[in-house]
C-alpha cells in the first residue's frame, strides 16, 4: 500500500462516520455516542500516524519544513473541536451544528493534505523514503486494528463470562430453593410423625378412661338397683360388681400410673441422654421445561378451478316455404303479430364450503426412567466402652436406621 492510499483511507472512513452521525436524531443518544467514539478514534489515529512517521521526515527537508507547522496547527484545531464535541451532551440541540463545523474543518484538512502535502512529499522525498514512511504507517494501522480486535474480543469474553456467572448464580438460586423446599417437606413429615407418636399414648389413655368411666357408671347403676332390692347386701354386691366391671382395665391403669411415677421419680441414677442420629434422603422432584413451541397456522390461498357445463339456447328461426296445398285453412288478409321468446342458458357460479381434510394437533407423552445420583450424608456413632485396654479397646459403629 503506497503513501497516497494510506493517507486517503483514513478520510474515507471518517467521511462515512460523519454521514452516519448526521443521520441520527436527538433521541438516539447511545448510537451517537458509539459513532462519535469511532469517529474520534479514527481522526486521532490518522493525526498520530502523520505526526509519528511523516512529519519527522518532512522536518529534515527544507522544502517541506514549513508545511509541517501548518499540518500540526490543523491537527491541534481538529483535536480541540473534537474535545468540545465530546464534552457536549449527545442530545444537545447544538450537537448537529458543532458536528458540521468539525466536518468542515476535517474536509479542509484533507484537501490541504491532498493538494499541498502529498505533492510536496513526492517531490522532496525519494521513493525509498516515501516507501519507508508508508510501511511504518501501514504497520501502525495494523497495530491499531489488532488492538481494536483484541479490545472487542476482551469485551466479548467479559460479557460471556458475566453471562455464564449470571446463569450459574441463577442455577444456584434454583438449587437453593429446591433444597429449601425439600428440607421443608422433610421437616413437615418429621413433625407429623413426632406428633402422631406423641398423641398415640394420649389417645389410648383417653379411650381407656372413657371406657372405664362408662363401666363405672354401669356398675354404680347396678349397685343402686341391688341396694334398693336388698339393703343388707348392698355394700358387698357393689364391691363385687365394681371389681367385675373394672377388673379388665385395672392392669392398664396401674401400668400407666407406674410409668408416670417411674418417670417422675427418675433421679440421677436413671438419667438418659438421647443422641439423635439423622441422615439425608435423596428426593428427586420434577419440573416441566419449555422445549419449544410448535405453531400450526391456517391460512387461505386462492387457486384457479374450472368445471365444464353444457349450455342450451333457443333462438327464433324464420323461414319461407311453399305450402303443401293452396287451400286456405285459417284467417288471412288480416293484421297479425306473433311473438316468440329466444332463450339461452348462462353459467351461474356459486361456491359452497366443504370439509376437505382435518389436521389433528395433539401432544404425545412418553416416559423414561432416568437414574439420578447424588451424595447424601448420614450420622453414625462410635461407641468406646471403658474398661478395655488402650491397645485393644472395642469400638462399634452403629448406623442410624432410616
């Protein structure tokens, strides 16, 4: 790539960006910011390449030395207007006018390079020097393009990483919710089991007391009847009847009283300490995921249809012929008018609807058995009994039964 092509590539890109910026509205703030950033980078790159590789060579030549000062002054003016436009809000009403002013300055700078700078460079410098400058500027362009690609790739990698982190966090949140729901279900089930176990003795005792009360009432009524009939034997009969009715329940009542007294009287020698042993149980739930939507759209199309139909027509035919006989058989020599109607059949097109075919849309459910594996934990207890030698102590591992 020669020097002229290199110096014209930058202005061409900048002119395209100027045109895109001019077409944006005040509401497209993000688009303006993006396009202006690209325009600023393009103008800065063009000016920097000239100042780094072209101007030092031109300063050493007497014929082109004065052109360098004018070019540097133009670059400073361009950078100043770029800074003003960058600080201006992109939805400001004066942005289009400032942009036109910047574009006018840039076009003048590009015309000066094309009409004055390039011809002077080609006259004053040798082909080797021009080619050397072109190679350096081309290398600078390639380096800038590579840096731009690296930056874009870094942004894409960062966005991809943020997206993956967001998906991971969302999945973790779903897992925590599922684990919380499973733990809540296990807690409710355990509470129901504990409540059922605790209420069973109470319900049994209540039922026993209810039956004993009914039996005692029956015994008392029988005793009253006996007392009314034989007062002398009332006391003995009442005692006998009471023993008879209450005897089947005495054992249970005594056992409950003994159990209550044993619990109440349990002292330091009978203290117990309960160590609960738990375990994790694998519970696999299911959830329905949307795997896509099938769309069946019905629409009407028009096609040409044809049918063949036989049409009949009647027309009046008038002909003259010689009579078979000249004998007059009807009225003649009087005015007479005969009207005959001509008819013709014409096709009449009608349309009717009929069912051509049916499209049946349904879902089919299939089942598959999938094995889900996970690691669960459980409590175990290690029992170390005293009275054993240290080298031969007996250790037992008891697992909690699920």
